[in-house]
């Protein structure tokens, strides 16, 4: 008789719990279609289970969205716990790309959050965003301390941080609201990285600018290898 044991990719899929498969399918559909336009039946169909099986794990769509939100917070916390022992350019690029990765992977949270978080009174929905801003400000101060900024007595480091953070945080809003893009791909996010550096670069010394370009090139090379490109 032929073996009934899972083989290859089937064996790997068998290790992923139904609940985790629901979470992943929900994240992808919420990102692609929007929270309000995605139904539990659509998520169940994506997973290949009945809607009753799905609601056993998540009785309401809002509960699924909040679970995905918690996963995003956990990912952000895990990244912040990672030791940053590289140069300031390497650490800055890591912060920038990691933040844009997280925004991309969980983009519906930023776009549709008001639709499912309104009555979550005991939680500060902006805490993670504030922490991200302060981490960026710490990196900007580090850049200044290492003498990598062009001397400018009128420069306000917090204002510079604010401008940089706003570009990255609201880039996807710009793409959809100003450029009218209905589908945003990662290449559009890479344009956002360039826009970020359009604000930062005029403040950097020539030596610092070269270091940041090298760090970005290395990060992109590592990313492409990881994606098999």
C-alpha cells in the first residue's frame, strides 16, 4: 500500500496549525481587499476549511484582526530586542527597511485600524508608532554625535526626525491617495526608501552619504538573495 504519511511540502503544511493558517490567510486578504471588504467565508475558502471551522478559532472577524495586530506588535518587539552592533549606517538602514517591511506585511492595520479597534479603550494603539519614532530619533542623534551631519547651527534634530518618520509612515497613503494606485507592490515601497533618503541625504557629509549608500546596497543584496533573486 502507498504511504499515507505527508510528503515534502505536504509534511511542512501539516506542521502549521489551522489557526495559524487562518491568521496568515486573514492577513493576506485584509491587506489585498481591505478589512471591511473581506468576509469570514472568503478567509475560510482561502484556507480550504468550512466557515464553522474558522469561527471555532475566531468567532468574529474583529478577533482575527486583533490577533494579527498582536502578531505585528510581537514582530516589532522582537526586532527591537535584536542587538545592533554594526555601524550607525547599518543600524539605520536596518531600522528603516525593517519598519517598511512591517508596514508592508501588515498594511491593513495602518489603513483600516479604525474599523475594528474603536472600542479597545484599555490599549494605546499609538504606543508602537511612538516607540518607532523615538528609535529613529535615537539613531539621528547618534549620526549627529558621530559627526556625520553637515554642520548647521539652525538644524533641529527632532524636526529632522519628524520629517523622515512622516515620509516612511505615510508613504502608502500617498501612493493610494495621490497616485491613485489600487495595488501597491514592494517596488513601490522601494521608491519610498528613495524618498526617505531625499530628505536625509542633504544633511549628511559626503563620507556619511557613501557609507549609507553602501549599507543600503548591502541590505538590498541580502534581501534579494533571501528572496531567491
